[in-house]
C-alpha cells in the first residue's frame, strides 16, 4: 500500500522492471523502487484515485452559489459559513458530519492530514522525512474547524458518527459538502439517491496554502501489485501474464474501467464514466497540479491513531489547549513512530 508497507515485503519482491506490464505504464512515477536497490522495481500501481470535497451542486445553487465561487480556502470558508448561518431556512448544513468513528476517521487523520504534509514536502523539495515540522498545522486546524463547526451535528457528537452517517447525510440532501474520494461515485450517483452526474462534482481541499489558483484534487494511489519472487517460475509467469491481460485486453480494461470504476495508469486504459475522475482529468488538463498522496509516508498506523484521538478530543472541545495535543501527536508522534519503524 505504499513505501512504508513495502519495507515489510521488499525482500520477497520480484523485479518488475522490463516486464511487459511495466512497459505498459504511462509513467515510471507509478512504481515503487526497492529500498536497497533503486534500479529494481518492486511494485506497480494498478489504480489511480482522487479525493477532495464532493459537492451537491443543486443544493449549492439553492444557497445562491456555484463552484465558480470557490477557488480558495477563503472562498470556501465564506460560502460554508454563510450556508451554515442560514441552515434552518435552507434546510441543509454546509458539511456532512466529520465522523471520528473508526469507519470514518481515516478521512481526517489520513486524507485531510495529507495536505499539511504535502505542502511541507513541497517547501523542502522532499518526498519523505524522519521528522515533520508541522509548518502547515494552523491551516490544518482552519479546514478542520470548518468541518466541525459548519456541520450537520455538534462537534461533541462526532466521536460516535460513522462513515455511513456522513454518506447518508449527503445522499439525503442534509449538507452541501462531503469529503471523500472517487471511490464514492457509485454510492452518491444512483437511482436511490436520485443524484445524477449533473448534480455533483468534486473540488480541491483548500487549506490556504500554496498556489490555490492551480491546485488540483488529491490524486495518487496506495494500491500496488507485487509479485512473490519465491514463487515457482510457472506461477510468476502466469501472474505476469494475467497482470498484462488486465491492462491491455478488451475484456480486462473494460472490467477495470466499467465494473471496478478504476482509472488505471496504463497506455490502453479506457476512460472511466466516474464524474469525479473526469473532474480530475479536466482540472489537470487546465493546468492544475494534483496534490500528491504523501500520506503513504506516514510512519505507522499508531501515528494515525494518535492524531485521530487528538482530533476527536478537539472536535468535542475546540480550544487552543486541545489543538496543542493535535500538534504534539502530529509532530512528536511522527518522530517517535518513525524511529520505532526504522530501528
């Protein structure tokens, strides 16, 4: 699932460089190199996904806005605050509940936390670090404040809110904005919800950092294929043949695009019908820079849990003191967990 996970399995990884499936990749950026030998390709990404803020454009229009009004964090805050101030009259809130139950908290301790990490890496021209500084944690606080204050529920109730709660609120029209990814397309656009491709879109998660005018969606992967080098030659070849078939054949690429909804980073990929994927393509074609998935460098699951627990406590009582605990979990926890993981 990324460079941290690869460290556990690199010694078993077959070198995929020069294999037919490797030669079908659109970019070498969609590979993971061996920690000990950068010439060796241990893993190949088989799907690229995007996440951001999913928008119910019908509700946004009812509130008097369009996505053209939201091109920065300042814009997002202005629109969300206004919608929230009129929620009783409008009949909906700005954001769905930022549930901190285990089925939902990954959206904030991992995906939202990616943003301050990404911008710090950009500043330092890094792709990994043994000690995060937390340069953009004030920005992280501002966007999380929007999520918990301009919400369908009070912050103290978020500890028990689930991923299904948040999804259902969006499906029922209880809120305009819902942070999630392209994998949610089928849950959002279907006969049950009554929402169509024309009713929804996805915008970047703005946090008031970097060049927001050219910021794209958070696009990347933590889904990689790795082949066991200790398997029999026959099984290795069969696996390589199957991977190649998946990304080049009519049946394989159709299944990947239409049945699985995947955007695959291979030359013969079929366009996805997923409107969120299409929005990522459109933004990129118009010069936006996708935000890389830096959360794959988070040092451990324990680090994420520490951040998640601190965020939950802050949501219930959003004071400076509680935010200091978030900062400590983020910065001090990173150093501790990195050292433990790299002994």
